[in-house]
C-alpha cells in the first residue's frame, strides 16, 4: 500500500450540481479544479470542458442554465460569510448581481414551467425572514409573491403559481406545514397535531392538484404523503424502512425522483408518470448498472430524454454521468480522482454498531487502515459529525481517507441525536448535549479497543461544528478518555453562540433553544455544558481550526477556548483562515488544515518514534 500526501488527495476534483442547456447537448456544473469553485460546462459526450467563470478569490457555485438560451445563474458569497447573492452570467460574459445590497441573502427557488420567469427568496426587507419574488427571465424585473411576516420557511411553488408550501419548525423534532394561496393571499394551516411530529412540504405534482409532503406521524421514519389541494384528503404515497429524504419531479413532469436514507447510504428511486383513465400510474424506472457507489443528484433534461447524475463511492469521489433514455446507454463524463492515487490503496467503509452505556445501539461508519492487525496495532479517531442532528454517511471523504491512508482507524460515530435512525433516536439527545451523546463517544472508544488491532491508549476525538463542540466537551468533561482532540470551528460557549446566531435563522431560533437551551432562561444549563467554563479541566493536546468569517460559530468561540487552555500550559495549536467561514471551500486551505491535522496527530497521538538524544529512542508525549 502506498502513502499519499495531502496535496495528492486534494488534487482530486470536487464537483457539484448539474443543469442541461436548452439544446440538451451540454451540462453546467461547479468544479474546484483551479483550487476555487467556478462554473463549467461540458458536452454530454464528456468532451470540450470549458470554464464559464474565473473567480480567484471567492468560491462560486453554478445554479442553472436558462431554459431557452445559454445564460447562466450562479451564486456566491464573500469569504465564506454565507450571505449568498444570485448572479446572472449573460451571453456576452458579463456578470450581474440580481440581489444587490449588503447584509442580505438570496436563493434561487426554481423556474416557472414555461421558462419565462424564475423564483428567488430574499431577506432584504427584514433580515429575519425570507420573502418570495418572481423575476422576469428577460428584463429581471421582479414581483413580490409572498411577504413573509409570520417567520415561516419557504417551500415549493406549484406550477400554476397558485400555491406556495410553507414550513414551520416548532422544535427540531416537531414541525408544521402551511399552504399559501397566492391568488387570494390567504394562508391555511394543514397539519394541526399534538405531540412531536415532523411535517415538511416537498413538492407539488405537475398538475398542481396535490402537495407531496414528508411526515413521521405514526411511524419512526419519514414517509411520503400527499394532500389534495381541492378536497383536503391526505394519503400515504411512498414509504420505506428508513427515512424518505426528499422527492421532486423532472421539469417536464414525466419522472419523479425520491431519495431514501438507507442505513447511512443514499438510495435513489425513479418512477415514470403516466396518465391513465383510472388515474396517474407510476412505473419504476430501472437505473443503469454502475460502478461501485451511490447515485446522487439526479437531474433530467427538459424533454426527459437524458438524465445527468453523480456516482459516489467510499473510494471514488463524485463523477458526473449522463444516461440517454433513447439509446439506453450511459456514459461517465468526468474522472475526478487524482490519477496518482490508486483506489486499491484506499479504504472501503463499513457500517458497524455497538451498544452504549445504557444499551442503546449506536450505528457508525468505520474506516479500518489496511495495515491494522493484532501484531500491528494502530491509533484511532472518533470522528463526530456536525449538527447536532447531522449524520455521518458512507461515501468519499478525502479527510477520512487521508487519515486512514496514514495509519489511523476512523470511526464516524452517529451518536444519539443523529438523523437517519428514527425519531426516537433523533430526540434522545435533546437537552442532554455534553452528557449522553458524549457518553456514546466514550463507549465508542471501548468498542474500538475491543477490536484487537486498535491501540487503546492512542485514541483521539475530532469533529467540525457540533463535532468540534463534542471534541471540546470530551476533553473538558471526560479528560481521562481521549489522548488528543481536534476541534474544527466548534462551539465552546453556548451562551454566546445562541445569542449570536445569524438573524436569518429566526424561523428556527425557538427550535434551537428548545433542543440546546435558552440563553436567558437556561443559563445554568448552558454554563454547565459549555467547555469554555471548564477549560481548566482540559489537559490533553488540543488543535483548533477556525474560519475568520464564520457566521454560525464566531471566531471568538475559538479564540477564547485557545486562550483559556493555554493558561494551563497545555499544548494547543491554533489555525485561523482569514478567507473562510463555516466550511473550507478553497483547496489551499483544505491542504493546510489537513496537513497540520496529520502532523498534530502524528506528534501527540501516534507518538512517532524519534530520537530524543544520542542513541535514545522514545515516544513524543
């Protein structure tokens, strides 16, 4: 097995999104081939890849071709501040901001079926709430369709432009759907209920007669149901033994695509829609036999003749494919993996489960280094996802593969509170952060130590965002458990984080307070669960990585925990990227962060044998 540098891993290209041109001969997508995301096109035969934009400062993400010409919509923010604006790239190459101004956030919400207009959400009127506008596709003049004064989240728009689906998060596990009649300017509550039940509007059917929505009412997992807009009748439409993630129709209305979260993997279902005398019939569409991996991001051309999609595997990053329904053939259009990396040197992930302190079964995604054996025990990392209600899933992860390639076992724990495993599991962490979810991580360490090829004295913990909080909590509240911690823009002080959340999160503020704590009424709880106030307990080496423009976990969160831990002469390495926010989108920063993480782990966790003096061999503490 060959070891690869972080530069080699990052030479792999990341790609996002897909949109067919009006003539269906080209596909628009985003790529970071230059080190920063820009918009590109390529022909459906995979040739003639061409950059459309040339940003060298901020990452830029393509949104859509215009339906009838080669204009392009794209979005970008400044330095990772998440205040994304919507731009149009005109036929002459000029760029125009369709949402000018400071301190606002705009998002593309879809096309009118005839392509004459598109929809955009914006919080320019009130930073707390997003209004809905219709933009004319030629003049870019706009019309306000919905003035959001109720603090609801915008959902789908019906094709006849009569209906708007709206969502309200009461708590992280309890939500409602509202229906807005654009013509009459009337709003209706569709899902009055008791108890914690999740409802979310997904899409309208092509005939604008039904609203498709997700709910876990009466079941552990989210199922797909419909609401008849004229009779009010609700019915179950599609179910699975796992959460249905989403559903949407192709632009011509002839196909419906559904994603299912199946035990940490995404499974795509496609059905063809046929109008029969007895009603609408849905016929499953067989998907092409593909290389190892999962189909993701399915998009149809306007006529439905072609389907673009990505395939992602544990040892293979996203590659763009196109399937032609007329010929039955499919083609891989891109090769995103660095040719210097042999996939055989990488690690196939495995779903594992262990019982936690109270008997709860905790699922995880596990990467075992190839060289690990009973005679060659390796160090390990508990890798905690963001959220709190996120999920570690299967699929290519350059950071995890880099660590596994350099001899670290990585357990991507889905501790209680993670999504994807039913509503009981999801709500099991409410008001318990810093305690029971952390204790799951402690039991994960016990599980790893039981495998026989893990060095139980060399187990660390790392994560980003909420995973960073869990890292700090582990070092502060269970200082004996882990040898090191790597915190990537993690919360250290819940009081400040909850008080400083972006204004456009107003619609979910109450839900966040319900799960974590209210910064006014729950001060004692939040102080007790904030690592900053217990920093004197941290005694193990700590690495902290932060984006200076992070709007979610502000830089002060990392500044203060670093200062507090250093006061006690604990080794702390601190890296701040001045041009990043709550994720790192620039390759140069990804390279620097991951290189430094490996160096830190090699020094303090792996304890590489090195000469400490003349002829003296020992371990770095």
